[in-house]
C-alpha cells in the first residue's frame, strides 16, 4: 500500500481537443514510459477517465511519483503552445469533485499543482515563477480551490 502525500493537478499541455489515446501514445512512443503520466484525465465534457490504478505510481512528477496521485485536464496551452487555463466549466466541476473525493480517501495528502513541486532554488521557502520547471497546470491550484464555488446546475 502506497502512502499518498500529494494529490497533484496537471494539464496535458496539449490542444484541448487532443484525444487521450494520443496522449498515451506520446508517453509510450516518444518518452518510452511504461506507466502513464496520470491516474486520471478529465475530458472537455467533464468526463473523468481512469487510466492507471491508484495503487501504482504513475509518471506525473519526477521524484514524487511513489507518494502521489496525479489528475490532469486535457488542455492547458493555447494555439502557440503558451500556458493558459482553458478548462471548461465541466472540467472545473469534475476536477473539484474528484479532488474532494481523493482528499477524503487520502486525508493527509496535500493538493497542489505540478509546478508547486519545482525545486526552491534560492532556498527562501517559496516556489517563485522563475523557479518553475513547468507551468503545469497553467493555474494556481491552491488559489482556485480557495475561491471556487461549485456550479450545482452541472451536478444535475
């Protein structure tokens, strides 16, 4: 049984219409990974697809996979490949609900974004924008969770 310390939010850093199979093929064929990068991927319509068992570590954040669950939304970049929070309302709703469920399942885990696990190069205790290894997930997870109000109409 793995001890889960982090629930890490990602973006696929792909165009929003990218199919999951294309993402999985990239990991396997381009990166040579045996395991996928995430446990869950959220499609544009809000459907959450489980692509890897939580009991096994995926390849979400180097050095943190043994103790993390990884969840991603399809998107996170604009047409030029620049970081942008382009989640749909359905993705936000599903992400929020999945994060709540995962935090209940792993009560000691910290929810954060991939970029929040970048090294603190200057040792000041703050991961600044200049220290990010990646911009993923293209939004501030902690700030979003603090301010998000679920749209109950989407739950119907």
